[in-house]
C-alpha cells in the first residue's frame, strides 16, 4: 500500500501537472498543425486561382495582340504596294518589312494564345517555355550560305573553317590542276591546299569590315602573303596559304597540364622560349616589310611542331599609312595606349606600330607563362614558375611605349639570351643584352611556311612614291614632246615632197605647152599649196596639244583624228559659250590622253543607291564626258579608261570617303592624300543625294591648286561653276 | 575635398570627352564585370556580362547629366545602383519576353537616385572599388615613372623581394634601390590622391583612403605601412578578379 500512498501524494500532483503541460503542448501543436494545413490549403487554392486567371488573362491578351498585329499588317501591306507602284523602292521595302514584323508578331501571339498559355494552365508550360523565341534564335543562327552554294573559280571547297572576327567566311580549298598551271605560268606556285577568305554583303560581312580587309589585303599582297584576289559583284575573296596546326592557346594549355599547377617545367619552358623566338623572327619580317600585324594573340598563332606561324591578316596595316588609327584589336593583347591614340584621331604613321605589336608579343608570352590572359595589363601578376629575366622581358615589352623595346631584334636578343642559358633561372635581368649584358648569337628563324617575300626592302613611303611618280610623268612628257617633234618634221617633209612633185609636174606640163594642161597644173599647184598649209596647221595643232595636256595624242590618233574639236583650253568662257563637238561614242577602252580623268564617287556604295540615283549618276558621267571632254571613272558606265585600273582606284577612293557626307573635312583630306599618290586620276567628284533622290551635294576634290586639274588649265573654282550649271 | 564638378572629371564625362569615358571604363569596367558575375552566380554568360557592363556605362552616360552628387550618394554606391538597375532591366525584359507581356521597368532616375533607400554595397564590392582605384593609380605611375624605377617598386613592394635581392637582380646598389623606391612611392601617393578625389562624391569616400592605410600625406614613419597597404590592396584586388574570372570560365 505504501507505493500507492506515495502515488496519491506529491507524486500524483507532479504527474497531474506534467500531464497537463503535455496535454497543453499537444493541443497547441495540433491546433498549429491544423491552422498550418488550413493556410496551405488556402494558399494553394489562391495560387491555383491566380494561375488560372493569369492563364486566362494571358490567352485574352495574346489573342487581342494577335488581332492588333493582323490589323497593323493589313494596313501596312497596301502601303507597301502603293509605294511599289510609285517606284519608291526603299519606302516600299520599309513598309513590307514592317508588315512582315507584324505578321511574325501575330503568329507568335496566336501560338502563345492557342498553345502556350493553355499548356501552362495544365502545368506543361515549362516544356515549351519560350520555345517560339528559342526557335527564332536557332533559325537566325543557322548558316545562311552553305559551302556547296559558294563557287570560287579554280578552287574546290573542302570544308568551312571557323569564322574569324573580321566577318569573313573561311574555306579550306584545293586548287584545280588547270588553275595551278595557269598561276604557275604567272610565277605563282600554288600549294595543294589553300585557305579562301571571302567577304560579301550576301555572306554577312559589313562594308567597314570589307573596306578594312581590302586595305589589309593591299599590304599583305605586297608581302607576298596572298596568292591572288578576286572581286565578283558584291563580294571579294582572296587566297592564302593553308597553315595546319593548333593555335598557341591550345598548345600552351597542354604544356601547363603536363607541367602541373606550379607552372611550366623546364622542357615546357624551353618550348615556350623557342615559340617566342620564332614569333619575334616572323614579326620582324612583317616590320621589315613596312607593315604591322595589329592583332597578335594566341588564337592567331598556329603551332606546327617546332614552328609557329602568324595568321589572320585582317588588320595588317602599313606602318606609314596615312589612314586614321582605329581601335581594332583584341582586348588584353592590345596596348591600351593604342585605344587612347585612336580616340585622339591620330594617323597610323604618327604612331609607332612596331611597339604596339611588341606589347602584344609581351602579352602572348605572359599568357604562355600563366596560361591566362593579362587581365591587368602590365600590372598583371606573374604567379607561376618563370625565370626572373623572362618576367623582365614581359614587363619591358608591355611597358609604357617610350620605354618599351624599340624593335623585335632587341627583344629577340634578350629572349635568346635566356633560351641559350644553361639554367634560364640563373639569368638576371641585369645580364640581358638590352641591359648591357653580353649579346648572344641570334637563332636563324625558318622562313617557311610563309611564302618568301617578294620585296627585299620596305615599301616606299607616300612621299617617295609621289616623287617616283612625278619623275615618271616627267619622263613620259619628255618622250611625248620628242614624238610630237618627229611628227611635225614628218608632216613638213611630206608637204615639201608634195610641193616638189607638183612643181616638177608643172615644169613638165609647161614644157608640153598645152593651155588646158596649164589650167590643170595651176589647180594642182593650188591644191599642193593647201596641202602644205594643212600639214603645217596640223603640226602646229599637235604641238599645242602636247604643251596643253599631260598626255599628247598618240601617233595613231594623230593619223586619224577623232571628230572631236579640241578646245584651246578648258577655260570656262570658251567651254560655256561655245559648246565643244562631242567625243565620238567609244565602245572599247578609251585613251585618256589629253583628257582629265575624274572619278565619280557617290556618298554611299552602289548597292545602296536606287535605280533613279544610279541613272542620275550615269547621266552625270555622260554629261561630264560630252560637255567637258572629261573621261569619267565610275561604276555607272561600262567604259574602260586605258591605263587606269578602275577597280583599284574606285576601291581606294571608297576606302577614304565612303559613307561620309560630302564635304566632311577628314574624308576630304583623306581623298586629297589619296589623289596625291594616285597618278591615274586627276580628281574625285563626290556626290550625295537627298531623300527625293536628287543630287543635293557635290564637291570636286583635287590634290591642290598646282597639280591635277590645274595643269589642264582648269581651276577648281571654274570647274565648280561649270559643274553647278550642269547639275542644276 | 571631392572634385569640383564644374571643371572636374564629371564635367569631362558630361561633355562626352572620349578620353574620360575610356579612363572610366578602364578603371570600373572590370569591377562592373566582376559584380555582374557575382550577381549571376555562374548563370550569366561571359558575353552577357560584357554586354551588361557596357549597358551600365551607357546608362551612366544618360544619368550623369542630371545627377546631383550633393545628395550624398557615394560614387561607388551610385555606380552599383546603376549596375543593379541595368541588371533588373535586363531581367525584366527577358521575363517580359517569356511572359509575352510588355512590362515596363521603373525609370532609371526612379530606380537609383533615392539616397537612403538603396541597400549599401557589401564589403567585397567596396574592396573591389578601392582595389580598382589603387590599380588605376599604379597604372598611371607606371606610365609616368622610369621603367627601371617602377620595376624596383614592383619587385620590392608588389612582389615582396628583399632590397638586396632586387639590387643584385637588376645590377643596382642597395642605396640606388632605396632611392628609386622612394621616388616611385611619392608618385604613387600623388596619383592615389588624384584618383581618389576624381571618383569621390563625398568626404566620407575620401576619408576611406586613410582608413585603408593609404594615407596620401607623406610621412617617413608610415612609408612601410603605406607600401604594405598598397601591396595588400593590389593583391586582394587581383585575387578577387582572378576568382571571378575562374568562376566565369
């Protein structure tokens, strides 16, 4: 009984209290769980209702949007047709494009209203989430032109190569036997495989890209890095050697994987030093040829065994170019100073392109040592295993421009010192040749596989080229004066012979004593006199012709003159008041001798001009030729001017001023600089149109008042007056 | 003193001076990229990060004409707010495409130009900003100083090489190393003061330099501390960015 008594005592009280607490806690828990459950049910119901209403709202909104888009398309489409009927092609295309956009929006909205939202309503929305946008993106990303659709005459395309950053399409191709034979006869030895780099508006390239590449092509062609180039309609392509191998970034990454996290082991370091020396050797050849690469980075360096090759000539620029410096290049491998200078608008020849290339080489060496790009420029830390002397070389190559290596050979000497050391880590910066250390013998850099240079020295600078051209022109004038003198002499001799013959006949007839014969002889004598005078006049005209123009008429032209009355000069009064006889229509190439040659340059490329504007330009060219006696180089007539590489001068002038408004100061200066070095044309007639397809702006650009058109006795001002009259 | 806005850097930005914009981009472009990469937590691609940082600069260009720094917003906070606006704008746009709705985000001015309502930037972002400013100062010193002088400074201060080793490596005397080091240190102090003033809207931002041990006032006794502080900020900044670059890769 005692335990029972104990339970009924204080223990019972404790047990009751504990039981009450437990019961209370249990109750609270149950109530809490119940409330939570109710909350969950309410929340879920709320979410469900929101979801259902959201989907219904989505369907309604999309349906309304689809209807709105359809209405807009129905309004825009007739507007496109109306503009088409009026011949306003650009406006018609605009409205048609807008109608197309509206129809696309309608299809998208209809899809979302009919499929997207209903599927979301039943919980399957994620399966098709944003499918319409993704599909559109996929379609847009699809290659537009397949390799098989492209045709490069003389080459069979094997495959498409990864696209570079210059907007070009790259193809690996095999030249046909016939084409190889043909080029071999011209001294070009094509290898079995080549790379064709193609640009075109239809291939997705932009005009600035094409222009830039065209300029680079000129420099690359001078270096012999391009086998041939072809322009066809709205695209052009050129053919380069195919360089097999891996890009340096991949090769270096493999070296680091093999060496471990600490950095390059001795063998890998030795390979890196060898690659650096090869790179510097090849780059030295670029600089010696007067060009800089401008885009040196690991992905533009191909490693083939022990050799490295520099590819991608898209930004190659002549060191002495008069063009404005651009910021093109690759971030982290491009000297930030280049960007600063480019933003100041300096010209290429005002900066030292060699040093910008050397900065890039320093960045490439850094990337080889660190297996990463120099994210902080020259302040980037070198954390992996690297000889101190090599760190110094990297720092010096990436230092401020005035303190950087001056040439590839100076940098090469330092790298060679490290590479040739028994222990590269024992070489101190103070031991390097650039720091006063003993020099070492420089390695022989193999020439292959770059084609041998066709030039032994750098290309002439613009002023040297202009001087040579002036000397050539002078020689040509001298030869023409001599030829004219010979012709005059021949004419005099011929007239003398005719007179002599007439006199002889006259004497013979006189001896025969017949009166009618006297009359006949008299007539013959008069005719001979006229013939003599005519020959003399002809000789005088020929002499004046030579002294008035740069290029005198050829002997053939003189023997059978065209029905063209040559003006005494291109003075505005004589030209305006007494219209000249028209030059005869010429089907084949015309000889520009005696005629100023002017290039017709519209503000925008031919492809962006409509039919009206092209026709107007054709009229302008015809008027200039018929009224002024000027030969016009343009894309708007089929006439060839002899001795003028029309394609080259058109491309050159386009590169200087295209897409800029007539009168823009910098373009004008560039055109003048272009004319200074071009002996083929005397001036550029720069023309711009307004929205109504009328010629709204024009300007004649000539090199200066003492050359070019002035030597034809036409000043810029008088020409401008004539031109204004004509264009009005 | 924070910069004079009528003649200072902000004025150059307002007049669309390309050099000033490039300088701003060079210093703060990496910070913006780093910040976007952090916010994205690996879900924003590298190209999108680049685009967003450029769009932030574009938004900054439109905001700078009307912004009034006297409201007391720090430059770094202001920049962060614009970056955040750009990011949310991008997300709004993407979500709008997904939803098929044309939801308009708040305007730029509504979004960032409200002092006190913006969450203060975290310590890491502030460290990035200070690091970028120190790096900008070092970069301008590197351009101005003799190459040998700066290399001495780099080896001695930034790489922590002992004075006598620097002297042996570069073929200099120890006294020569000290002299060149002092010369560059003075330049660093000067340029740091200029950079800090250029990108500070408030006195508090300027005082931050001192708090980080980067006191620009010359003091012989604090030379070692100053060098140590520069080195620490430089390495920390490089580590942060390397970490973010790795995460982005």
